[in-house]
């Protein structure tokens, strides 16, 4: 009876998992006209999917609140203005599912439906599992990396109610470095050296401080540079949220280098993270933040 594609069904399942048991049971009654009695949330979700004619119909249901769709998009690495109306979020979600870029499995970072069906020149590793063909496009790598990284980091946030993914020092080079600059009233600069300290400080942002980082992967929010020596710079801007409130914006620069001893997979060499709270923005628009770094400034990191 369901008219959902595989990607739509997987996406709808993720959204349903964000709903309360009461809302799920109520929605199940609505879609079946109370003709089917379900015993638990799992049965309710399966019934809802089975009786849904199309994805748009489900997303527009009253019980599928605007905040749920916003949280889902953020987990998928899609930046949306915090004040987006529900119909805008529904439209963007449907576009995401039709593009073939949604529902990224953390075990297949960088793969789309097309790349799964074609042979790759790389072998997946236990690191970032980034599969990229010879002659890769740095921008594509940057987009895939950001989708993977922010999904992974945001999954550690307990307020999202999802199973934490495999975060840890294994994604960083042993001598990795993090420079963290925060401006929220006063300015503070901290540096962390080594994969263990870097991974723990980044982990604290989402697990302990319960922040949600939503990257802007549109052209004005993402820049990628590749040096002749193998270093790839990924610079991305985005918004920072907690419990549905937008707290400010961030700019983050990653340095990525392949590890020849780990199937040539990409690992993080350094991270520069600049955070600006609402008080430090002075009324600046934060809906879709843009990078303040230009290409010349980014090239300095390659030298």
C-alpha cells in the first residue's frame, strides 16, 4: 500500500524515530482510521509507513512537527534557516530524497547510490571510509566529508535521541591539532594537540554542551582547496543550535591527508574552529552564514 521509495522510506523512518510514542500511536490511528490496533512505537511506525501513499503526505501530517523535520535535515548535513516554515522544510526534504544524497550510511562515507554500484579505486577503512576515484573532485570530497563529519559529531548529542555513531581518535592523525576561537561576549583561544585531546574537545561540544552544528554546504558556505602535496583544505560555515534555538555561527577549516597505511583513507590533520555567539554578531544575518575566508587566506594553510 505504501508508495514510498527506498530513500523516502529510510528518511521517513528516521523522522518517525524522533517522534514521541504518544504522537506515533496517534498518527497510526489517523492513517489507518483506527482500523488497526498497534501495541508499541515500533508497530506504530511500521503501520504508518505501510499506509502512507507518498512522502509528502506524511511530512505534512500535523503530528510531524516542523521541529522534527528541521532536526532531521540538520542530522543529514542540510543547513536551513532556523525560522524556516514547515512547508519550506518539507520541500527541502523531498528535494534531498529525490537527489540521491540522503540516507548516508556511516559505514559508507562518501558513497551515493551511483558510487555504490560502480567499482572504486579505494578500499574502505576503519577511518573516514572516504572512497574517491583517481582524479577526484576536491569539492565533492569536501561535501561528502562535511556530511559525514557533522552527522557523526551531532549523533553524540544526547538531546537528539539517536544512537551515537563511531566517534573517536581513529579519525585523526596522531599529531592532530585543534585551534578553537570563541567569541561570546569575550574572546577566548584554546589549542589542543594530539588525536585524543582533539577528539575529546570536539566531542564535548555536542555530548556535554549539547550543541548542534548545522553546516551550510551551499557554494557561499563551503570552499575546498587541494595542494600539490596531498593536503586538502575544507572550509565550511554554519549555524549553532541548542534545543531549537540558534546560538550563533561557526567557521571551521579542516586539513585532510590520506593515510597510506590505512588503505589511503582520509584522516584529519588539523581543525581550526571559530565560534561567534549571537552577542558577538551585532545583528548579522545567521540564516545561511557565509565564509569570511577567501582563497588566498586558505592557501596560507597549504604552505
